[in-house]
C-alpha cells in the first residue's frame, strides 16, 4: 500500500482541485470544456502556491474522470448542449461537495 501512496496522491489532489472548481459553478452552468479549463488553471495555481505537489494530477484524463465521478454522485449534472458541447450544472447533491472538498483537504494535509 505504501508504494501506491504517490499515485493515490495524484488522484486525491485532482479530485480536490475539481471539487474546489465545481463549487464555483453557477446554477446556469458552464460548458464542460470551460469547466475543465478552469480546473486545469486552478490546479496550476495550486502547484505554484504549494497547495498541491503532484503535477501529474493535472491531466485531462484524470480531471475528466474526477468530473465524471462527481456527476455519478449527483454533485453536478452533465447534459447535452449545442453541437458537441456538454453543459455542467449543479446537481441534486451539490451541497455535499463542500464536505467532500474538506475531507480531501484533510487527507492531503496528513500526507
């Protein structure tokens, strides 16, 4: 398990940055591309500020998986938009996102 901790930190940091960014999604929603761009920018800022340490977590695939997982839990909804664009909106469990964010931050402080 100890050998896997570095890889798990990548995911934890990615999910934490995603939760922070999603907490700023307005009821009207944002395009999925804009949300992923905002998450990547937030992650880059987190690296500069020393909030996160693993640049590997700032990948399109990992952040996309985090966004999909939050959609599965109902924190956000992802629906079809114009053309190929998809829209991310607050989901029925959006209020629980703050608790998830705090738990992830607590875990990262212990690591």
